[in-house]
C-alpha cells in the first residue's frame, strides 16, 4: 500500500511536505521502532515463535526505513530555499518507493513459508538437514537395514516420521518403544518441540 500510494502521489506531481513536523515525527517513530524491536527480540529468544520472528523483523525494517527518511527530510529542510528546493515535493515518495522495493522480500518470504506450512509442504533444508544428520547417523547402531525421514513443520512444532526397516524379521514391542525413545531424544536435541513417530516398513 505504501508503494502504491507513493507512486500515485509522485505521478500526480508530488506534494509539499511539512518537513519540520515530519522530521520530528520520524525521529520519534525510529525511537519507538527500536524499543519495540528490542522487546520483540527479547521475547523471541524465550519463545522462538515465528510470529514474534516476523514481528521482530518488521520493527527492525520500520526503524531502518524511517531513519534514512528522517535524515533525508533534514537535508531537504536545509536546501528547501535553494535552487534544489523543488526536490522537497518528491523526497517522501522516492524514499518510500526505494525502501519498499528493498524490503518487500521479507513479508513475501514469510507469506510463502506460512502457506507452505498450511499445505504441509516439506520445510526448508535449514530445518530438515540437522535432523537427517542426527538421526540417520544412528542407523547402524539401531540395527536398521534402511532408514528414511519424513519431516513436516507446523508453527513452532516439527513432526518427524522415521520409516524404519529393521534388519531382523521380527521386533519386540519393548524394543520398539526403546527405539522410539532413542530417536525421539535425538530429535529433541535438534529442536525441543519435536514430535517423533516410528513407522516399521520394509523398503
């Protein structure tokens, strides 16, 4: 919306900004964004929520965008009475357009990842690779002829299904439960909020 509005205003000839008031407003906005960024980041370390991660990123982006805009307003205020004063009508829109284009990737990426989770698509390699390295390395120790993983991510929880092909033709229930406990403990070393299931299958 900011990108669309700024393009519309710029193409219609810009507008005379109240630079003094806007500079003060931007300074207060940057301070507020940095404070909320600090609060969100502190909470993110405790809870690891992706909503908090998005919120933390948003406040940082707001601060990064607002800061240079405030500086530009200050500079424009100084040159307003010079031959370059006409620039003042377009400074706001130009800066918003530039920073909107630079930072639009982040919200689009959050939307893409969120939609993938809703559709139960495979998560990114950054999530799956640590599980593969940790669990598949236990294959020989656990007595598996073959072992593969199916991994899903929904919100803050990871779901790991271990498809286990035992070397033996039969496996006792107690042995299966010990196997599941060992794999579950290994998965929780990667990420504590992980639900692990073991599926016996000839592959």
